[in-house]
C-alpha cells in the first residue's frame, strides 16, 4: 500500500506512535492520570493486549498483535501494539475536509459497519448499569463540574453564560427522563461499543472502512447506548462543517439498525459528545503557553460548547397548552405548532368521544354540562389527556395539548405534570372577536359532522364559566392562521 507521509514518531497524551514502512507501532507511556494508569510495565502490557482484542472487533486486519521488547537477559522490558499502517489521505476527516465527492458513500459504509458491530456487540447487566439514567446523569454532572473553572476568572476559557445555559438545559432534560433510559435498556439498546468514534480514526479503503482506536482503558466509557456511540461521529462530522453528513449518518444508521430512538435523546447524546470535546480542548488550552496553539484550543473549546448548547436547545421538552373558546382557532394553531415543533398533538375533542366509545365525528346527544360534557366526563377527559402527555414527555418528546383549558384547576394539573416530567410549560390562549368565532362555528357546523359539538350557545356558556387565565400568552387568530401561528411559535420559543 502506498504511503504518503514519512516514517517517524508522533507523540500523543498517553502514547508514542512509531511509523516504519508498512507498519505502525504504539508504545504506551508510563503515565498515571485520573482516568488511566500505565505506570507499570505489567499494566502497559495488559492495556496493549486489551487494545488489540477490542479493536479487532472492527478492524481485525489492522491490529496485528502485541510485540515484546526484551532486554539482554531475554526478559520483557516493554510492549508494543503492532498495526498495519493506514494511508493518511484516506482518513474520513481528510476526505470530508477536502470535499471528496465520495464522502457520503463513505459515511453510509461506516453506518453499515457500526450497525452490524452493534448488532453483535456484548450486552449484559454491567453494560446496562454503565448506560443507565443514573450513570449518564452522573457523567454530565462530573464533566460540568470539571469545566466550571474554565468559565470563571477575569479571562475565562469558556463563556460563562453559555456554560450556565448548558448546565440548566442538561439538568432540566435529564431530570425527568428516567423512563426513556429504562425502556432503552429493556430493549437491549446498550452495548459494549467503541466509545470514541472520531473521523480522524476512520480510514475509508477500497474494500470498506477501518475503524480504529476504541477506548480500552475504561470499560465504562464503552458501555453506552448505541446512539450514544453513533453520536460521537455525528458530532464530529458537524465539527468538520458537514451537518448534512451528520444527518446522513443518523438516518442511515437508524434505517439499517431499525433503532429509531427518540429524537431528543439522540440530540442529548450529540450534545454530551460535544461537551466532552469542549472539556478536552479547554484542558489543552491551559497546558500550553500564550500563542497560536492556545488560541486554537480556546476557539475549539468554545465552539464545541456552543454546539453542545445548540443540541440541548433542540432537545428541549415542552408541554404546550393551547386553549381558547370555541371558534377561536385553537385546534388549527395547535396542529400547526405541533408540526413546527415536531411535537405530539393531543386534542380533547376526539379523546372525549374515544373514552365514550364513540367515533370522533359522532354528535353528542346531551346538552352542555350533561353526559359527555358533564363535570365528571370532562375531568376524565383532561386526566387522560395529561396521562398520555406524560408518557411522551418522559420519553423526551414535546406535546401540544389542544383543549379549551377554561378551568383553572385543570391548568394546575397540567403544571404539575410539566414539573414532574421536567418539561417547560408554555400556555397559549387563542382569541378573536366574538363575531369572528361565531362565523367560524357556523361554517364548521354547516360543513358536516366534526369532533367538536360546540355551537354558539355552548360558546356563550363556556365564556361565562371560564376562569381567568392571566398566565397565558394571548394569540390573536383574527388576522389569519399564518400570523397566529407565528405568534404561537415565538411564544413557545
């Protein structure tokens, strides 16, 4: 295989890499850090054998074995990982940076290999424990604690406001998400994976990709949800300026694996991987003196922290109440808002009929306040509405609840669900002049059966019974759907 870089030695934080002909040799340094201990020869030997064993899962023809360096007496004094040397021009990061026209095909091939790898990867109680909600939350807390000093002082490495927002968003999201993690573990989605999927360590050869350099020094860092593993490379492709390839990786992996995790969960995994890279760059910035190298590390730390924040914003869990009297356009606004937020839209009108065993467009036989519209029936409808919303919220999804919300007690119930599920609560009240609402009701009833039974008399009685709702943002729907929806989207953030 042709080589396009000279023989020589490259030093990393924990190793020396010796490039010689068609071979590369890795020598682990006799170092001890909080996250690894290579201080004795025996520990380094074990780490070398572990590295070969684990990396052969993805690149068996690259990791050739462990060589012993012996002294004059024939006893081993050091150990080296022997590897097949990879052509640097075939690094995925290089191909992406240079705009290689085949980059998308390479990403698809990597997604295929990772999906197959995950399908056969080890699973079990130890893996589940390290990929649990408690473990993931602990990892976030640990990293944010370690990064706090970088956002302090007169010349902070990290923007303290961005760091604080990351902390708030991560804490809020993780706080109510134990259910989604439990479901992921029960579904067998936690594996002994790679743990460090970066474009620099992937080589795209004619016969397929070679994925190198998994984490060998701490099993816990490889014990992850499959999407946590994939998200490292998704984050890295974004870092290289190719969000399209990041999306392609996610789409292809989801299609090939059949694993369609909640979108918000994947966003949080991408955010976490960006957070880790931000911390690494911040640490590097304080290990060098003033100059271009430090400036580059600071810029990288800040960029990755901003990337983390952006993905946490995408993952925000919201419970949106869209209320109002009949004819005010709340269902239209709620439906449009749910589409824009990629949220679940739940409506009280069809649910009320469903609970009664009726088709959604079956007209109610009872008057306002009776039968389907009695206090007891309405309480049951709202209780079920909130119960279904809680299930979605706990999985990390946003929910738009479309109902009149004229009762203050039911709004209090919704606020409690939002608090319990760690969701942001958004309260919107649709309004329009009474004559506009009346015209809409008449037009709707003339068009035939719908899931709403409200007429002008029902609207009048509901208005008389409605409790004040000062907490809600008023959304005027009289000027049309587009303006009303724009106002609702702005209010929902």
